[in-house]
C-alpha cells in the first residue's frame, strides 16, 4: 500500500515538473523566426539584415549568433561551380 502511494506521489510530481517544458526544437523555431536571415535575397539586403540581426541578438542574449535559412540564389551556385572547375 505504501509503495502505491509513493509511486503515485512520485508520478504526480514528475508530471507537474515536466508540464511546462519547452523542447529545444520549439526554442530553435522561435529563434529562426525572429533572427533568421534568408540567403535567397539580394546581397545588399542580406548584409543589412546580418548587421541588424547580429545587433538584435546581442541585445537580447548578450552574445552574437547568425542563423541562415532558405536556399541560396541560383546565380551564386553557378559562380561557385565555375570557380571550382
């Protein structure tokens, strides 16, 4: 009987302590939405967004971090391929 009570109390404490848990995926999604930089934009837009997002992330978190999202422009991929060959 005492085992059942202890297991029940332990289970309730475990459930209550884990009920307000944010997974790392949720946190990363919020960061991507707020600080992500789309690399498919024009170069001038990307450079201004980098500057803005770096300052904003530093202001919010105390250190610098860049998050790149999206697919690069097609013409940049061609330039890279021509330089490789």
